[in-house]
């Protein structure tokens, strides 16, 4: 079972044409496709109406061994003048193949795990993202409704809402789930660590671990950010061999920096 990823970097102060030119000059094959949402073999630069005077840089389908391309891409974009602010986000797609043969059952587990510990995940992102209308969370009642819908064979979000922290509408459109919670970034190392963290949450769900029943994680907390619970979550992922210990340490430091 190979986990595949897609990365979307929203940036401003650089057009798709300028971003594509800079990446190609830097040795990263990048195209401006005729159709914005088509999947291509190279990186692509497209217009994004949600950012001011900017663009979205989208990866091809990546395996774990290719995630390091994000380091070169972000360095080139930064040198070319790209910026990020509160209007930009970094979105990660993970192919539904990561959920194995029992797709609906494992995806339902992931939905519950993800939203029940959203306060711990929230410690890893900028506070502004937790108030952003393009990546809203679900409370316990609504998350359980979504999980039940998925577990019974539903495809996507029963409310048809893609502007959620966890976007299930992407299943029908791209064959992926999309995590929209992270703020815009031009730090490739940060982008990779976040992607590995999301993959770890999927893996522990596929292993059958019910994080919503783990009292040490204070599930369904009303807090938006909880650094202590985030530490416990990261340790749990490491203990279940779902996340590298060095990546967990990096993310713990990120949480402390963001919430210091």
C-alpha cells in the first residue's frame, strides 16, 4: 500500500507565469496547464482567486521519496519574490489508496480521529487558520454524522462542503482527501513534516487505533489549540510507528514556537 501525496502552495506577489519560469530556470519542470485542475506529470503554476496578486503552485502526484522536492520548490519561489500571508494556505492531498481495501471503514475512523483531536492538531498551525472560513472544523455531533455517512458508503461530505479542515469532496474530484488547515508556507521542511504527520494520522487510523477514546488526548475538547495534547498525540504516533521520532520533535518545537 503506497501512500501518495499532492502539495498545493498558495503564494502571492508572483504570477503563474513568473513562478513557472523561475522553477524551470531552477531545474524544476513546471507547466501552466490549459485546464487548471488537470493532473499532469510535472509541477504546475495556476491562477488562484483566493489570494491577492498571486498563484498556486501544485505538485504532481508524489510518493514519500519525492516529498523532498518541496525544499527546492519553496527556495526557488522565495528567491523569485513569492510571499505568504494570512490569505494563503498550504494544502496537502493524500491518495485514498492510503486507506487500504476497507476504504469507507478506515476513512470513517480517520474522520473521527481527526476531528476529535483537532485541538491538538491546531497547535501546529497559525492561530489565524483556526478562524478561517476556508478550513472550518466540525464539532463532535457533526463529525460523527459525517463519519457515519462515510462508513455507510457515502462518497465525500454529506453537506457538500469542501471548505473544511478535512475536505472529503476531493475524493470524487481527485481520488484524495485534502487537509486544508495549514497556513501558507515557503518552508519546504515544514511542508514535508506536516505531510508526514497527516500520513501518520491516516496510518494509525488504518491500524484501528481510536484516538477519540484516548482520555490522555482530551478528545472533543472545545479548545482551539492545545500544545500539551499535541505532544501526547505526536508521542502516540511515534509509539505506533506511524511517525519518525525526529519529525515528531520538529513538530513539537513548531507547536511551542507558534504558541509561545
